[in-house]
C-alpha cells in the first residue's frame, strides 16, 4: 500500500498502514504524536502526517519531491 501525502485517511486505514491496534492509534492522536482532525464526528489523518509518524526523513523527501515537481510544472505553464 502507498500512502499519498495529500490524501485523507480514516483511523482504520492508518492502523492498517502502521500495523497498530485501535487503542494505540487513539493514544497517538490524543498525545499529539499523529495529527488528526475530526470531520463528521470521525478522525481523519493526512497522509503526510502518517509518513511523518513512520519516518520524518521519508516525509521530508516526499515533500521536497512534490515541491520540485510543482515548481517545474509552474515554470512550464508560464512558458506557454
């Protein structure tokens, strides 16, 4: 499975990615180790926050790659 930085995931999906229990994901959210927002009474977690929880280095490389691609696309569009 691939975690996409800009996707929203449920706690169940996050549990699956991280291979942790329901009580552990709740504890990580409660303690602020994973950022989550309540939407419609249920928590949603951004992919980039999951990547950061797995490895801050992976999340950083993903963000840098995204910024480079965005910059290249912007330059190409401006050339048109």
